[in-house]
């Protein structure tokens, strides 16, 4: 059995597994009921599926320049996907798209309430400054 045949069979297995995971991620995004579940489906299996497909591609191409480029794609995906998922989850939480009854542990409520209080104080101070400036008849110069 030659190395080429073994590499092709392993590449085919990785390609099928990666395609299955990417398909499962797509089904999860469509079928899951809430933002956090959809976000999980869009990041976890999709990234692993992409990595498996890229490994299969590297085994099939057998070129060091192509493998180097594929490694860069994998590293970039592993660096950006968790950050993107975190930002989507936080934005969803702040806009009220996350159902609190589904959360096991809610670490953001205290932070969100503190941020809302700070924003209210800043808005009141800005309104007071605007009222003071308008009350001077606009003669005040900064």
C-alpha cells in the first residue's frame, strides 16, 4: 500500500467528517430556538468541520506552500471565531434577544445594570449642562 493511497483515503474520511460537521452546523443554525444555541451551532461544529476539510485538502494537495496557507487559515479561524461568537452573544444579551430563563448562570446582569446606571447619570449630567447653557441665552463661551 502506497503513501499516496493512504493519504487519499484519510483525506476522504476527513473531508466527509468535515462536510458532515459543517452541514450539522447549518441545520443547527436553522433549527435551534434561541440566539445562544444558534451561536453555538454556528461556531463550534462549523470551525471543526472547516479544520477537517482543510486537513483533507492539505493531504490531497501535498504541497508545502498550500499546506502553509491552509495552516494560516486554520489559525485565523481559531483566533476570530471565539471573539466573534463572544461579541454576538454580548450584543444579543444587551439588545434583549437572549432569554434569561434559559441561562444556567448569568454573569452579565450585574455588569449590564451598572452600565445602565452610569449611562443614566451621564445622560442627566449632559441634560443639565445643556439646560444651563440654554438658560444663559447662549452668551456663555467655552
